[in-house]
């Protein structure tokens, strides 16, 4: 599927973003392990979270839609059943990695696979520590790529230093940690998103605060069936924040968006570039900070340096930040972002290739991008590379190009943001 986009001057309105994708995956998985029925509000209904839900169904978890809510019949930590077929994580790295941790804890056999893109993404970072805990995980390429067969159960405690700041790896080990007879002590090289820790604590998990960068989970525990309310996804809001900041007549209010400090790098960087972005009405909902975001366009932006320590706080926002940088005076250098080559697509390559087609001065580095901003870009025929965030970033670029842009492969936005193009169209009309 493709879309043709014309340049726009304005983007205005007051909107809610779809539910946070990371928090939605965790809400589904932890509810399935709770002692009773959990009511979830604001869950993201998209392809990635659908994959998590279907995998849980194969483990015997029942779901019931109740208007805008989803009821999850928790089975307790020990209530999951052996699946009678492959578990299909589709395009979702979070489903795959969190499930490897969950399955490692189960006293049964399971096989997990994914789509073409996911079957190429590295799983060794999760399998290695899980094997250290005693899980048996087999697969091709030395057991590092999906499909992976897991025979879990009888896990040992672990003390482990993560080689990369990855919330997916950390979360896999915490889920496995629910099934050990002792403690899981993790050390992060940098702060990655902490939604698993927050939700586990909220549901009664025994998380202890260690030294900075240290996460400790003491088992055993049980998880309470408490209501969960999911905030809007800041990673989805990012496309609208950038579009409104770039539009001569841009003004948006994005309501009830998650502003967990491990995710707000996009807000800090846009403000540093000179954009008018404000965080209003802060509150806490189910252990997560939530706020309304206001953004106004028409301000001149300047290029910035985005380097390694900041990357985990905006890892999914690099595609749309690269677009913002095209319209900022001077140079923007993104470095220490090699992890982007391992996402749904090689995002550094995809961005450089597609934005060059629009005439942008953007150069690929081994671990980043160099963007010369402040030059006009032209409409072109571009590809999403099968990656939802590349498709949406290109759509934002198209709004400020000369002439029409065609974005091919837009069906991929359903991974995280069904209705993205309808919303973009209505706010820019
Ligand atoms: C996610 C963690 C990040 C992020 C991904 C979602 C999560 O991946 O890029 O989109 O929900 O835990 P890594 O853990 O690989 O950094």
C-alpha cells in the first residue's frame, strides 16, 4: 500500500495518542500472571500487541473485551499451559524477547518464531543470560536467531551485567526472575526504559532499589490483579510533536501521554533545538508519570549533537528527529546509535537512503547520521523498508517538502499506530 502526501502549512488540534506500546505489552503479560482478573484501559490495539495477546492465548490465557476495556483472566505465576503449536511474535521484538524470558520460567516446551524481519534480529543477548539461569534454548546459528525452542523451568538466580542498555533484555530476565528461588541482580550500562520494574512493583513484585544502574528482583512473589490504565505513547506522539514544531501554523495539545523520564529524550532534544514544547498537568497513573504535551510551530530550530548516553532515552525517536534536523539550521550529528541497525529495519541505512531521495544532505556513519539542515527538500517516491517508524517519519518529512511525496509500504504503520494517516490528515486539513 502507498500514500501520496502534499505539503501542508498547518497542523492543529487536541488529541489522544494510542496506548503506549511498551507498557501495553507488559500489561498483557503481567496481567496473565496475576492472581485474578485484570481490567486494562487504554491498551494499544495494534499488530505488535495483538501478537503478544495471541501468544498468551496459546498459553491458555483468556481475554474478554468490555467496551473500551480489556479483561485478562490472570492464571497466576504457575498457571500457564504448554502451547500445542509455534508461538508467533510476528514483527514484535518486545514480544519475542519478553516471551523468551517468560518461557524460560515455564516447566514445558515451546517454540517461538517471528516474521522475516524478526527472524534476523539478534536474540543472543537474551538467550545467553537465560541459559546461564538454566534454561535450555536451541535454534539455528548457535541458538541466536528465531525460531527458538525453549525447555524452561527450575531456573537459578543470576547476577548479570547487561552488555547493552536494553529494556527488552532486562525485562526478559526480570520475567524469568519471577521463576527462580532467589534473586535476580542486574546491572545496566545506561538507563533503559523501566516500565517492567514499575509495573512489577505496582502489582506487588518485590523489586529492590540497588545502587544506580542496579535492579534487584527478589523471588518468590505473586502479582495482584489490580486495574491498569495505560498512557498515550510518547513514541507515537513524537511524530506529531515534530510535525507541529516544523509547521508554520502548528499547535497541538496531546493529552495524557506517558512521560517516563527514561523515554523523554525527544522532548529534551526538541526543546534544545529551539522548539516550543511544554509538559503540562503532570500526574502519576498506575506507577507511570503522565502529562499533556503542548507544542507550537513556527520557531527557528538549530541542529544538535545527540550521542551515546542519550540514545536509550530516544532510541525509537531517531527517525523523526532526523526529519526535524533537516529543517534545523546547521549540522545535527547522531552518534552512538549502532543499535538502530538492529531494529525493525536498519534504520540508519533506511533514513539515509530515503531522505537522500528527497534531496536531503544526510550521511550515514557506522553508528549514526550527519545531517546538514536548513536546506529545502523535494517530494520523492520513498519506501518504508517495512518499518512503521520509517513510514511515519517519511510522512512528516513529506509535509514540508516541495511537491508531492509517495510513501510505499505504509501498511506497516499498523504495527504501532493504526489510524496514523487518518489522524495526520484530519489535523492538517
Ligand atoms: C522496547 C525497548 C527498546 C525499544 C523498543 C521497545 C521495550 O528496545 O527500541 O521499541 O518495549 O522494551 P531495546 O530493548 O532493544 O533497546
